[in-house]
C-alpha cells in the first residue's frame, strides 16, 4: 500500500514538472519550427502558347532580264508590305544548374501582310504573305522569373505574288489587266530575341522581335511565255523576287511539367 502511494505521488510530481517546463518554455518565446521553403522556380518544361503581332516585309523584284542577266523594261523595283498575324507555338526548355536555358520551339502563324507597287501603265506588282512558321532553337539567361533569350532557325512562308506587265500582254495577244499569279512556299531562316516573364503560376508573357529572310526565287510570267520564241532574248527566269520580313509580337504561354521539389533546409 505504501509503495502504491509513493508511485502515485512520483507520477503526479513528474506531471507537474513537465507542465511547468512547457509553460516556462512558452513564456520564454521559443519559436515553432519554420515552414518548409517554397518550390524552386525553373524554366525547365514543355510549353504551349499563342502570339499576335505585326509584320513589315520587303520585296525586291528584278524584272525582265536578258541573256546577260541585265534588266530591260520596266526597271527593277523594291517595295514594302505590312499587316498583322497570329498563331501558336509549342516547345521545350531546359534550365541547367545555373541561369543558362536552352530550348526548341515550333511555330505557325496565319497572316495578312500585303504590299503593292505600280508604274502605270507599265506594270503592277503585289506580294501577300498568307502564312508562315519556323522551327527554332532558343538560348537564354534567366534572372529568376525573367528570361532574356535569342531565337533563330529554319523558316518557311506561303507567299503569293501577282504581276501585270501590260505592254507584253498586248504583244502576246492577252487582254489588258491579265494578272500572272504565283503562290509558292518559300524557305529560308529567321533570327531574333525577346523577353519572357513568369507572372503567375505556370503562366508567362513574352515580347519578341524576329527577322525573316526567304531568299531570292525566279519566276516566269504567262505574258512572256506566250511571246514568239526569239522575238526578245529573254533568259529563264524572266524575273526574280527576294522576300524579307521583320516582326514584333507579344505572346502568352503555359508551362507544363515544372519540377516542384522544395529546397531541403538544414538545421
């Protein structure tokens, strides 16, 4: 009996002691353990987005070359085009252990970029870029949620050209106003740069400049083809067109599959 009483007394004393110790620690303001740190932000992951912008193209046309490659009549010309475009992009980025980021991107755009030139009553020229796209590489430098990058690669464009050469249509027996039209895919390269910023969750916004060069291509017009062989010593092709374009755009992108492991804190 006496032993049981002593055991009960010892247990009660221990409980009072522990309670007092906890209360004393609380009174001293001992902080609770800190919460785990937030996930580390990274640019690594797949991306899907859309963009809109404006384009300013330039067409350089060299009309009617002879056997020596010299322009005859009418003269060569250079004229501009302008309009808007919109499309989508798909890509993947990888951020290395530091701020360096590398990636690839595919892009497609519908466009309404047109331009004309005329020298009445000799000729009328028109160029229309109806769609274009690219397969590019990206190299960037990340400042946390901000990415500064360069971009460039292979580019294509669906470009329609129209040309009227009235004096030669008349020689060929064609009615005035007949238009020779060419709609072809053009292939070349693009290069540019931009800024991309992660503003909320997995969403980023970008602003970008891009330059396109689709090179020079030769064409033949129906008016010339209908002329009697040997009447005028035309070379083939009888005119060439060089296409370039500059664009500015804004875009909205959603990033997928970002790693979300938090930093392991050491105490």
